[in-house]
């Protein structure tokens, strides 16, 4: 008893007394609503002055510090940089990421069909541009398996394979190549340039919002399927197989068939090397790293250790000659000679590079948003487009492929203490040393070891299969998008699968917009609230009044659905009763019938006490018809011309054929203005619009035209 008394002391009661607004215009007049006057500029001189003011304003904005801070975010965060508190974390993160760039850069370059040194170029030249223009403080720009694989598909399609496969070193020499024959590197740089131009164009047009069409589950399914492509493409290096490279649809299936056919010719030495390398890295990542990670923050660069040990073993054991194990061979030192990508190739790859540009941007943006939410800062979608586009354009002149944020390197950079993009600058300086002097040390590195590094690094993508199982429970439609994207990419091809995934994702959005949430509302006694009667058994419908809520928009694509759903909620012409919606069990039936006799205008929550105690007697319940339909517009976001025609037709049909008056309640100002622009109020009286459901119901009940003057819910007490 003491605890109950204590709980009652903490109950807060809300009691509001106000007059009932009999229509929307009375509400507007009472609170002195003002209309924003339209801007009129009929005189030519006014237009000229407005144009001059706009030009002067733009010129002033360009000269402002905010403009330059937005264009070059490095100015803003470097001005606040604390060398004492932040530099140590950035230095450690930069060193760690630089070590990861070496195996991943050289390995992923093979996916694009270019020499391994290109991966290190990608970790240096574009990164310097992104540091100045990017808004994310933590993502690691450079090679990424999915984008390099998509680039490799274009390279295979447009490059001359005889020239491309002659030797690794010849790929960097293109002076004597005819304009009709492009090397793999020429095609890759042209793709990089075109991707950068697409991203800059989208940034200028403020199309950063396009990243949302690639939802999380779509990106998850796409990258998981792309990881399957990567593993299959690296199988020939892992096992020492000699199989042709396939292009076009179903190339993964054809590659798998070719791999099984070539298994008898596998090189046991390369297969053994791959098994050892994969086992060492897997044991470290899955067992040793979680164990010592609790004690030291700096992770051991196992991938680099494997590369070094593999290189030493190959050099001193002469594995290439003795066991026919393929190695990297020539690795040039120094910077590549700046070279303009073949511009005559750009029109041919223009369409193919759109998917690469969108995927690279979407992956980077998703990673940037994760760290921005975690660290409490903001990023700019459009500025990210400009930053990545500029990085790709700049990198294309220095033998680079399209870059993107790496999931593994970005997570590592943030987890080891990286605070800003200065960590990327530290990484670039360390890679500079490798490019100038240390690169040739890895010439004896077996390709089997490099492919092993790639396969192990893909574990994070394969783990994304869990996203499908979790999404299957929360949203079957989203899981269908995940599986459709995955199967399309695996079975058909990467770009076609991405397109099919986008179509599936958009189809789900259209379906959800086509069938939004709809409900019949009932009144909760003791409150002013109206809720879905399916979820609140104690909510009762007002006799003679149907309250209907439609959550979403009404437009040309779902007008028929809107009419159909509304008709289903209205039911037959004269079958509405006070007990028609009551649950079949006896307990709910008794509760709802008793609640129906609580006076509608009574907001006293103590009424529920008497209701629960059974103090209210149950009079006879008579059959009534629906005379008023209240459309709750609180969740109605938008209507178009087709929707206004449907609402007009609905108003006329209900009034003429069924004797039901249509009433709109809780209309937002933009909705009222949109209805006015569509001339809806030429046939629908504004007096039938109310600021709230409460005002509409109480006005109806107090009206002399209402047929239930003697009902249990008749006029509220003044």
C-alpha cells in the first residue's frame, strides 16, 4: 500500500481547457496566422538589380573565409590542430596504415591488371589531394578490392592483352604504342580520369544525395558478392593454374568451370606456399591478435612479415627457377613520369565508369559517416564527391587507378589513435621512401603469397553474410534486396548485378510508398489521443464517425491503393456499429463497450479507474451508420494533382452515394498550400478542415445536424 501511495504522488496530470475551433480558418484567425507575401519583380530594373545583387553576393562569398574553409577543409582543422595531444596518435596511425598499404596496394593492383607498384602510387598521389579537400578525418584512401576489381573488368575489355601480358615493366612504357591499341595501364588511367570527372560533375551538381540509393544492405550484398569474384580471380595464383581471363556476363561461372578443369595442372609448390601463408595470417588474425590486442594497442603487421619472409625465401631458394613459382619480377623505383591518359578512350568507357564512380563514392561516404557519428563531427556529401573526384583526376596523370576508402585500413587508422588526415600524410612520407629506394626488394615476392594476403583481407566482406540473416528478421524486403544483389553480381556480372540491385532497392522503396501505413483510429478515454484500434484494445470509435489515418504521400502511383484501403476501412454501406470492431473475446468486448460510454469530451484520466472497477453500466447499443469520415492528415506528407482529384472524387462520392461528410484534420501548412495550388478548395469547403481531430469530433457532436444528439457522446459540458 505504501508503494502504491508513493507511485500516485509521482503521477503528473495534464489538464487543458480551451475553446473548440469549429474549422481551420477560425484557428488561423484566433492565432493571427500570417501569409508570407510572394516576391514580385515585375519591373526589368528590379530583375537587373536582383541579378547584380546575386552576382555581388556570390563574389563576396568567394572572398569569404567560410568559402575557402569549405573548399579546403584542411585550413579549418589544421588551424585547430594540437601537436601536443594529437600528433602522436596520427604518427602511430600513419605508420601502421603505411605498412598495410604495401601488401594491400601491391595485391589489389593485380586485380586491376596493372603492375603491383601502381598500388603504391595510389596510396601516395591521390591521398595528398584528399587530405586537402576531404571532410572525413579517419578514412584511408587508396586501393580497395571492389573498385579495383571493377576497374580490372574495364581494363580486360579495352586493353590489348598481348601488350599487357608481355612483361610487367613494359606496361609503364607506352611511347611506341599505336593509338588503336591500349595497354592495361593506359586503360586504367583513363578509367581513373573518367571516374574523377564523373565525381566532380556530381559534386558540382550537388548530387551527393545519390549515395543514398546504395543502401547499407545493398552495399553489403554487393561487396560480399564482389569478394567472391576476387577469390575466384586469385585462385590461379594460389594454385599455379593457367586459365584464360573471361569477360562479359556469367564470367564467374565460366572461370569456376575453367579452374576445375585445370586442377590436374596445379603447381603443388605454389599451392603449398599459399596454404602456409593463409594459415599463418588466419591464425594470427583470429586467435593471436584478439589475445595480445588487450595488452598492446599497436597491431603486429603480420601481412608485411609474410611478404618479407616470402620474398627472402624466394630469393635465397630461387623458387622461380627451381619450383616454377611466379614472382613479381621488375619493380621500378622513383616517381612515374606524368602522362596524360588517352583521351580518345574516354568516350568508349564513359558509361562503364559510372558504376565505378558511384560505388567508390558510396563506400567512402558510408565509412566517413560511421566515423563522423562516432567522433562527433560533420561531413559534407558534396565536398566528399569533389575531394574524391579531384584525387582521381590528379592520380590519373601519375599512373593510378580509381581510389576509394578501404574498410580494413580505415578501421585500423581510427582504432590505433588516428585523429586527423595528418595520419595519411605520415603514411605518404613512409611510402615515399619505399617508392624511391625499397621497392625493388620485393621483386622476388611470389604471387601466391600476394594473393594469399588478398584472400585473407577479404574475410571482413564475407562476414557480411550475417547482415543478410539479421536483415531477414527485421525486414524481409531489405533481405530480398541483399540476396538479389548478391546473386545478380555472382551469377551475371559486377556492373549488371549492381544495376539490378539498385532496381530492386528502388522497387522496394516504391512498394513501401505504394502501400504506406493506414489505420482506423479510436479515442483513448481520459486523454485527447486517437490511436490505432488494432494495437489499443481500450480505444473506442466515436459513434457515427470514422477516423482514418494515412501515413505517407498520396500521388499518381498509389491513388488507387488509397481508395481501396479507405473503402476497406469504411466497410459496407450501413454496417458500422459500436461493437463492429471489438475483439471477439468476451473480456475485450466488455471493456470496449464500457469504454464507449465514457463521455468523449471528458479528459479526466480517473475515468479509467471507474471503468476498470466496473462502475459504469452498459446500456443498450443501437446500430448506427457512418455519417462523417475524418481523414487525419498529420502523417500525410504530400499530395499531387492526381491525389487532389481523388480527394475531390472521394468527397463527392461519399456525400452523394453514402451520405458521408468528408473532413480533413491536422493538415500541415505545406499540405494546405499544395491543395490550394491544385484548386482543391473550389469544390471542397474550407469549413470542413479542422486543426485537430478533437476539434472536429467535438464540433460534430455539438452540431444540430448530428443524428445522435441524445447519444452517450452528445455535446460536451461548457
